[in-house]
C-alpha cells in the first residue's frame, strides 16, 4: 500500500518534497487536480465533491493513507471525509489534513500575534482560527484571504510586478496588525516564501506546512504500526494530474526544488 498526496494543483508538491526528505523509504502517489485548480474560490459543497473524487482515485491506486495536502480541501472537507465518507465507503483507509500539524507547530513555538494567509474558502471556514484558539488560547489571530495568489503561482509566476501588487494588498493589513508570525495556510505559498518573508521583515517568523506535516506523519506512523507495516517501502513516486497535457512537468521540478 502507498501514501497518497493530494492537492488541487501543484502546491501539494511542497508537502511531498518534505515527505520525500524526511520519510523517503515509502511509496507515494501524488495527485494534482490541475484541470480544476483553483479550488479556493469555490463553494464548500463543490470542493467536498472534488475531494471525494481525489480520495477515490488515490484508493484505486492502492493508497491506504492519504494526505490532503491542500488547506482548502482540509478546511472544507476533511471532517466530512473522515466522519461520513470513509466509514461507509472505505473503512480501512485513513485521510489526514495539513491544518492541525501546522497549528500544533505554531502553538509549540509560541507566537502571540499570529497571521494566517490562505484561499478565500479556507479563510471562510475559520478552520485556522478555531484550531489556533484551542491550541494557543492566548494568541490573537489575523486572517487574510489571498484569492489571486494560487492562480498567479499556477500560471508559472512570470510577472514580478503583479506579485508585488498582490502581496502589498494582502500583507499590508497583517503588517498593520503587527503580527509576529505568519502561517502559510496554502501549500502553494511555500514557493514564494522568501519573497513573502522579505516583505514582512526578519522579525516575523514564517511557518511552512511541509516540515510540520512530515514531523506529525512520522509520529502518526509510530503510533499506528498496523498502518506503517502495510506501507510499501520501495521509495517509488508516481505523479498523476487531471490535465496531463498542461505545463506541469516543468513546474513539478520548480516546486520540488523550491
Ligand atoms: N494548495 C491549495 C491550498 O493549500 C490551493 C487551493 C486552491 O486551489 O485554490 O489551499
């Protein structure tokens, strides 16, 4: 059996990259729904439907453990997948998300004024706010939706001027709020992490999900030896995209190298 990694497009590759670094012996199947990216401006019902299809596809490719390497899918659909979809359709399959791991990491490291950037759909669920409230009740959370960043990133990131404008629009309110840390609450944003960091200044700590997901997955596998034992360990990686004719091959390299 394999570990499935799913995102609406290329962003989940930033999670896969860290998994390959920290847990290289396992077999992975990546699925990017690049024919329908971005998810972040769609309704929760539509995203749930897409997420169920991704789970079906990855189960059919022999994945017994699936990471929703997409905050938008995690925020809108993880609970429903775990509580409604899996018990009826795939009782032996486990699906995990990316929000809890990064929130735990941020809570452990202790920010006081925590910014969160994500897609419109992720921000609308308040998933980060409620998780942070549970894990670090004394912190103040400032959320900012960044609806144009995923389309910009998926479109090969060719125009620095546009990115500067977008980041000014999205980061200025967080600067005014005097955040001390920022959660990159969308797996695509990792690829522009250095640029975001330069705009916010060195006093703002940035948290990336890849590292957090890899740490928490390692713990999870230690706590669930029955799952760990069932996983193939030939270090194979397979990539699947719903629009395989797009420019994705060049971009895969860009994301995995980031
Ligand atoms: N990488 C996805 C996330 O983490 C992007 C969502 C989108 O397709 O808009 O939310």
